[in-house]
C-alpha cells in the first residue's frame, strides 16, 4: 500500500523539533508522498525548501484567503520564479473564506482571480479553499477557471465540506474532491460520509490538512495532526464504500499523481 497525503502544512512550527520523526512515522504507515501547501509568501518559500530536502515531498505556492489583504503583484511574481523549482507542483491554497473574514471580501476576490491567472500561466493545478462564500466561490471559478480540454486547468477542492449541490457543480467542472479527517468524526462527519457515495472514485483525494483536523481515533490522544494519520481517512472511506482499502489506496494514489502530474511509479 502506498498513500499520498495530498494536503498538509509541514512548514508549521509544531514540527520544528521532530520533523524527521514525523516523516518516519508517516513512512511506517505507508504514507510515502506529501504535498506541503503554502498559505503566504513565507510558508510557500519554506514549503519548497522542505520539499527539496525530503523524499516524496512536493510543494504548492499560494496566498490563503485569510492573508489576501497582504498579497501583492510582487508576491505573485515571486511565486512565478519559485515555480521554476521542479518540486513545485501546484498553486494553493487559494480561494475564499467568508467565515472568519481575516481579509476583506474585495481583497479575497481580487487575489483569488490573480492567482488563478498565475496558475493558468504556469500550467499548474490549483488547490482550492472555500468556506461560507454563499456560492461566490463557484461564480468566480465559473468565470475564471477554464476546464475545457483546450485550456486544461485542473484542481482540487481541499477539505470539501459543502452540500450535494456544490459537489455536483465541482464535479461537473472536472475538479477533484479532497477528503480530510472530518469524515472519521461521528457527528461532524455524518453528512460528508453520505456524500462520499456521490464522488466518482477517480476524483477522490485524501488529506490531513496537518497539523489541523486530526482524525479519529488519533484525535483522542493528540491534538496535532500529522501525515501518518491520513491512513485513517483512507480506511474510513473504504469502510463507508464497503471496498478493499488496498484497492482504494491504489486508485487514490493514481488520482493524486494524475492531478499533480507526478510519476505514479515509486515512492
């Protein structure tokens, strides 16, 4: 079994003292690839450095909607230069978050579109963040994210937490769906477990969003999530779908490598 944690934040300071052990623990649990995802200029730069020194690790560059107010044209240009590194495989995480409103809507929407344009220019897939945007996220995608074969833009809705209507819209656009440890939580994950049945197998990705969203049963022992725990997400999805975890892991591995255009052979 080979597992790819398609979304984590290994640059987080909580891993500073035991980073190597975190990677070793992941490997012991069959997690041999990681996408470490930037949220601003600094974390994106750090993500690339971590990817360079860590086997099986790749990087995504982006300004999270929380930090959109601090984004600028110079940061976008910096990302374009950084993207020349062969370990950079995506733009993200980018999108809209109208829940906590750490950045004004105008700034979030402006820099969301700017980063979508950069992703198209760089021919990189996009890792999307959406929370409580009241369909505005979809409106911007529909207007600015080209999913035709000619344009060939690809992406994944990270930590999907929407309803069936939103799921169907994303799937129709050709997007992949990222499933986190929420699916393992008894009450909070009930709706998500129902929607799992409507996601084609060739569109599912699994992720930790580490160090956040620790799945069950690990959340009963530690607050800090880590890539090793993504195996619990895989096992829960297999349980819900009544499928063999080994077979499902192969499908999800291929999905992730296809999206990020990474050779599926090897660790």
